């Protein structure tokens, strides 16, 4: 018998579906925004079978690679969604329902005229806050110092998040892009926030 795909096609694109329906069980939900080939997502899902993991990406070719890993390992706690992440978080994630958002190496759009395409802006941070559980976390990394500064400023202006100390380097599980940038000698900038109300 072939393992079924974990790529999830929402039946309703206008309003959220409960996580219990999507995963078939109740468990804390972690979302990897821009999951790419899903290496990080799959590793975390394997390490924490008592938690549910959702990976979002707009590139189907990458999600298919993630799906193949999940099926090979027989993981039942992973779902993948092919959608624009801003839309998904704003409209399809239930309010107060997410334990952790992972946002690692989002496209930095370094040219000034492209910066409005960046995923993380005030509206997105507001949607993260609304959809997190009290005490929920956002974990962010980038190799782009300018984007890092902009993201830290947006979170700093938003009441309702406090900064956390970043974990020690030795405890951080690298994503594919973090490993790629590190192999080229580039720095990775990290920040975590917690929702406090
Ligand atoms: C630079 S890669 C990082 C992948 C992975 N997080 C890592 O660190 O290895 C960015 C990923 O985000 C996806 N992406 C970029 N903007 C997106 C958006 N608005 N909605 C969904 N996916 C997006 C891209 O397709 C790509 O797979």
C-alpha cells in the first residue's frame, strides 16, 4: 500500500478549518512558513511526534520533495499546503491556535524597489499575533542584515510581543538555506518573540 500524500488541499479557501480536521487529532500546531524542501520541518516532526507540523510554500516542486520525505518516513503529523503564506495566515489559520511559527530565511528582496514584496510587514505580524496562542512563539532567521533590522523594528513597534534570548548556536538545527549560507561564510541573524497577551 502506498503512503498517501500529506499535501493538503483546503476544501474552503474563505475561512479557517479546525486543525483537528486537518490533522485528524488535537495536538499543538507548529507552522513552517516558506518550508522549501521541508528538511527542517521533517526533522522536527520526527523528533516531536506529539506535535502537529504544517509547512507552507508557494512552490509545488519543493513541496513534492518534502512530501516524498514525509511518506518515506511514514510520518503522520505533517501536512503541506501550497499557498501564498500571507493569505494563508491571514485568512485560513484559526485565531489563537498556533504554538510556534518558524520563519527561516524568507526571501529578502534586497533591492529597494522590491522590498514591498517582503513577507514580514506590519499586517503580517498582526496576523501572526492574532493566530498564535497566548505564550506562542515566532522564530525567525535571515542572512540579510537589512531585512533583519526591518523585521526587528516591526516586531518592536507591535505591542503584544516580547523578545526572547536566542538559543545557543549549538542547539540550533539548521535549515537548508542556513546551512548553505553558513557554508559560504555568511552570518545568520536570529530572533525569537513570544506573544504575551
Ligand atoms: C529562501 S527559501 C528558505 C527555505 C527554508 N525556510 C530554509 O530556510 O531552508 C524561501 C522559501 O519560501 C518560499 N516563499 C517565499 N515567499 C513565499 C510566500 N509569500 N508564500 C509562500 N512561500 C513563500 C519560497 O518558495 C522558498 O521555498
